[in-house]
């Protein structure tokens, strides 16, 4: 049975798939390219690319390069780039040539490393490093983060070449290492050592994607901003002494009081173009009291009642302001001694337009009454929001309406981090968009039994095919 026949059959029994939206051939790639992407996807999932002794990103980059070379891409346009000090941290950069080499290319970014997965933590009949198809889903580590997009970009490059597509500008795909952590982040390495290969007008990346609930597609999100990451050490010290002679001044008590003060402290509300668009668009989707609060907070960020309503929902509160939370704790040196040192790590996700020095000053002010010192751990990496330009959002909106009529395109700010921050720091705007929908109530990336609905994978493949063709064919300003 072909994939298309399988999907058509599955659509007739939507309860089995857990979807209520019928599968349309017009939202799917041709059969041969669904088969191609499945083949690539399967091989990629079964290559362990964790940051461990078992993981090898270079093997994955080489496997993807082989597909492109076999499809006829010139060797000079397909590069597997490996850091000298990290032989398993290879990256693939490939170029699809356009008519006008004077125009900056579009960059398609996806990471091919994955977080660790222990087979014993998954269901008995599932192996995280085996590609499994079951009841309308593909299972395996990385099927949603982010090997799905890597497989799609590779298959779509081959499809466009076979069809004879000639873009106005070059298209570059970069499939990279260590986004999930590790010693040799691929995007940072490429910018440092091979920056000319990935210089671009802008990039498409992960971080967005479609939101679905109860089988109903709600929004197609475009990540145009993300928070900055920085941790701080809270440190309390004391001369100590014998535990049989306790005193009120205690390093653990001081640290505890300071951490409770952090818990009860709210950073001020901050908005920028992306979060304003997010709350304006979400107001129409959410409705009710929460939707009204979204409208009011955009109109007046000082509206205390609107802030109170939105702060009840963690995902909304985190998009309104910088947030800080205690994540690690240690203290004392003996069970029968007063503590001389107590420390905690407080992790902050800093609003992209806020200066990290302001966050440090606020935390120091919060901790000062308890004689607790606040020490920055490293430096926050800047990641300026990407502009919401019609040249990019227009095609996204048009193709979204073609494929899923009535679905809203929603700009978003990620509260976590992606490799987009390296490109934004380098002056390359980044838009996280995939057209791959996911169940809002069943997120399994980084978790047990990671899976992707087969229908969603192929719709995302078709969406990105249409989008990249549209973006690379238009007269978009450099």
C-alpha cells in the first residue's frame, strides 16, 4: 500500500489516527517524494546523534550528503564540515543554485543531533533509535526535534532539482550538530569557520509549527523571537560553628529567604513587535476573559487587571516578562555543623530586548536584605527579535490559507532557546516555521515515546516545499 493510500484509508477512520480533519491529496507531496522523505527520515532516525560515546553527528551528515550527491548535486555544493577537535560533530551545508548570485540566499536550518534517550524508559516494544510506524504515527528519537525538518529539507531539495525548479536566489540548507547541548555547536562553528557558506538574507528554522487540539488545527506559528538564557549563583556565607549552639544567622536560612523573595518577585511587563502580534492574534483564538486581557495588555501594558488574568497561565506570563527560577541547591558541609556556605542556581529567561545587567541588578536588590551575593554565570547571548516583514509573512499566510483554510498565522516568541540565536546575533533574521502540526496536549519532544503523526509530517513537507519555492522566487530585498 502506498503512503497516500494509507493516509486516505486512515482518514476514513479518523478516530484511529486521533484526527478529525480529512486528508487531502492537495496538501500532500507526490507519492515518490513521500516515499523518498520516509526513506531519508528512517535512516536518519536510526543513526544515533546524541552527545554521547554512542552518538555520531558526522555519520548523519554524511548520509544526507550521499542522498544529495546521488541526486546530481555538484560536489562543490555539498559540504560535510567537521571541526578538527570534534570528529563526531559534523555538519552538512548544501547549496541549490539560483539565477542571481548577487542576491543573498535563503538559509534552511535544522539540527540533526538529538537529546539522549534510554531504551528502558520507552515502551517495551519501542526503541528510540529504531524508526517505528504504528497506528498512524512515526516513532523514534528526533521525529519531532528536529530530524523531521532535516529529512524534509533534503527530500525537497531533491524534488526541486528533479522538477527543474530554478529559483531567483540560492537556497542553502545547513543541518547541524549540538543544538541540544555539547561541546561543538554546529551553527557557531559554521559562523566562525565557514561563515561565507551560510551568509543569508534570512533563515527558516524550528521553533514554530502548527498547534492542534482535539484534531482541530488552531494556528500555524512563526517563531520570530526567543528569550536569552542566563543563570546566576546565589551565595550565602557564614562563620559556622557547632550545631548544638544554633544562631539565627544561618547561611541556609539566608539563602532560603532570598530564594523565596525571588519566587515572589515579578519582573516588569515588556512587549515588542512579536509579542504584541502574538497577543493580538491569540485574543481572537482564545476569546473570553483571557482573550480580552490579551487585547487590553497590548493597548496598555500597565493594565494591572489584564496582567493578573494573563499571569494565571504560565505560557502567557512567560511571554510578558523576564522570568527567573531556582533550579539547583547545595549547602552545608557536615550534619553536625552550622553551614558555612549555601548556594543555589537561579536560571533566568530574559526578555530579548532587556539588558541582562538590569536583571542582575534586580536580583541583587531582591537578595541584599538577606546578605546573599548574586554572581552571574557567564554572559547572556543577545538574540534580537526578527522583524515581521510582509515579504516573509505574506507567503506563509497565503500558503497556510491554501492548505488549511481559516488557520491563523501567529508570530510567537519562544521562551526557550534554539540555534536561531546564533544567526540573529550575526545579523541574520530567523523565522521558525514548519507547517508541521502537533497536539498541544501531547508534546513528546525530549520525552518518552517521541512520535509524529504521519499526516502531519507529509503536510509539513508539502508546506515547506511550497514556501521555499515562493520565498526564493520573489524579489525579496537583501
